[in-house]
C-alpha cells in the first residue's frame, strides 16, 4: 500500500506546483446565492441559468413525487426502474426539440458515454470539435472508432477530413457541443448539418448549455430561429432544467436502439422519480415562456457591454487571464467583494487560457450584474495594460 499512497502524494504535489490542484469548497446554494465558510456570496458560477432548481413549482413537483413514489427508482429502467414519469418526461423533451422520441439517462455524462459507442464502433470514423466536452470525447474513445479532432468550429477542416477519410469507413459521426461550455460560443450547426448530409455523416450536438436558454428555450439547434439538421440532440437536465439526468432526442428507431444498446442506459439505475418530476415541471415553464428563457443572455449582454467585451452568444462569458495563478487571484479578489466566480484552469481549458468563467442567470439582479462588471473591469485593467487586456479577454 506504500507505493499506492506514494503515487497519490506525488501526483497531488505535481498538481499543487502547477497551481492546478483542486479543492472541494462546501457551498450552500440558493438560486443565485452561495454561502462558503459563513460568507454570503452572489454566485456567477452556476449553470442553473433560469434559477429553476429553486423554483416553487419545480420543488413542489419533486416533493410530491418523492412523497408518493419514494427516493430511488430501484433498478435499471429495463428491469423495474421505468417509472411512468419517464414517458411524460421523454414526450415533453421530444416536443421541445421537435424530435420523434427521446431517451432519458442517469446524467449527461452517462448519456454521452452510452450513445456514442452505441452508434459507432472500431471500423467507423468520428470527427470531434477540439473544444467538445470531456464526456463527448470520452464516449468517442470508448467506441473504439477512429477519432479525428478538428480545430474549434473550423468547417473547412471538417470538410477536409470528410473528403480524405469518409469513404474508408462504413459510418461517420460528427460530434460537437452546441454551446461550448467554457467559451460560451455556438457551434455552426446549420453548416455542420449541411456538410454531414453531403457526406452521409451523423451530426450529434451536446446541448447541455443550450436547452432552456438559446433559441427561445429549445436549444442551440434552434439558435437561428429555424431548426438545424441535427438528428442527434443530446443534453442534460442538470443545468437550465435545474434537476438531474441526461437525454437524447432523436428519431423513434434511434432512441429505441439506444435503449437497447447504450450500456450506461442498460446497466445503470434509472433516475429517481423526484428528479424526473422536477424536470417535467421545469420543461413546462420553459415551453410556456420563451421571453423568460432569453433573460440569461440579456444579463450576459449587460455585463459584456459594461466591461467592453464582445457580445455574448449564450449565458457564458469567458474572461481569459492566461496563467492559472492569475485566474485564481482574480477569483479570490472577487470573493472578497462578495462574488463567487470560479477560476477555470487546464485541463478543463487549453494551456495558457486559464480564465474566469462568468455564468448568468435569469434570477440575477441587473444591479448585481453591473456591480460585478465594474469589479471585473478593474481587475482586468490592474492586471495588464488596457489594449492587450481587451484582446486577451476576447479570444
Ligand atoms: C455538464 C455537461 C455535461 C454533463 O452533464 P451532467 O448531467 O452534468 O453529467 C455534458 N456535456 C456538456 C457540454 C456539459 O457542459
């Protein structure tokens, strides 16, 4: 056992040296507030973009389901875990996303680990955006397919890879985030859909940060108003939906195949009924109020206008600081002012791009958004000369 502990200690020491060691901070969380070590903070680090995790209707739905159906679902959905609430939830997801069917998983991470290997295998080709979420890339790796990573949002390189490699593989998947989780920009889903169609490739977009906040709440597939050609719309119920769980919206036959072959669906316990009930209530709120769904991006725009950053495409605004030490110092300074803005460091983001990731919620007060903007502008200005700051932050 000595070698095991020595291994762990050496790894941790190396992380510490690079300012890359992470610590869990106990956080009591409200819709936009967080209490750490007794100190109240306004949080700009949650993905609860609509504050629905604390919405009275959503909480009441969860409480009722909990009282009536108990805490856990008891088994895989294919055994006895398929509570009737799942059918309601899947119908609502499919309707919001204009898909024939939907399949709900235990989490977004589990969804990606299950879906990709169910659709692609060792002889197949997967093209993935370089900034795709870790679990999309993990699913690609697990599939055993040939994985080629294209430069972020680079349509020319996707076309180049398809021309050079597509013909040698029976099937091809193109993987991308719809909204990139650490940069907040959108994927060109309309153009990717067209390219995929030309080469008989299957486009899968991870819309974890799009559902509820982009395209009137319907997600990044609807960012332009019309629906982009994305046959595989994956996402999570744990961000704007405020609950927990993952999903795939697709055709009836694809959803049915995934229920049969995705190992993280087949061999993992179904979501607790209360989580499904909460997600159903949240989806009802989203479907009836597209203006509310636009609020997080409006708040983000208030912030970027005030700081002098490019207009946001989503509720996520990166303020790139470079070295991890600088991002940590900026985060600590903001905490002293009562704001929780977590520093994001490699390997979550590429080397040299440690940043503050500012996430906006419909539940934030405009005045707090503007106060934060002024503090961030001060920190950025103090940190390096003004002109360089602007371009670094805009990267
Ligand atoms: C958070 C996230 C996931 C994982 O979803 P969970 O439900 O939290 O497991 C997947 N993809 C992206 C892009 C995410 O941001």
